[in-house]
C-alpha cells in the first residue's frame, strides 16, 4: 500500500453568518444557506487545486481577531468547508476523524489550514 504524504491546504476563514449562534439570532437562514454553498465551493476548488489525496487529518483555525469564539461554534461553522474538502477528495466526511487545533495567534483576514493525507 502506498501512503500519500500529508499536504497542507490554506482555506479562507468561514463567513461570520455560518457561526451557529449568529445564524439563530438573526433568523436569516437563506443568507446562511447561500454563504455555506459559496464557502463549500471555494474550499472544494482549493483542495482540488492542491491535488491532495487521502483524508482530512487535521484542521487548524487561525482566527482573524481576538474575539472570543467557542471551539464547538468554529467547528460547526466550518461544516460547509469540511463538506467541500470531502467533495474534492471524493469521499464521505463520515470517515473523517480530524484533530482540531485552535491557534493562539491571529491572522488577518483569518484562515483555516487543513492537513490531508493518510493516517499511519
């Protein structure tokens, strides 16, 4: 069996409207739905361009500012991005068991770095 070397792919920070608490508070589900579809497509395109193979191993969140965000909220907001990664890898994200990391430093305008490869 040939193992694929891990590849890191930088994805954009997810739209704020995808944060679960924000979407519920605003009640604009149609706006969140459109943003999720665009974010999924953008993540798909970036992973396809990287030619990465394997499965999602790690997700590192680099926040755009020092606002307090719940870790579970960031994971939920990234769901559309995770689906885009799965689409690009042509697999079901049900099989993903990534490690989630929340970087201390901030990076404008924020980014999500995913590592894709084969687990040992």
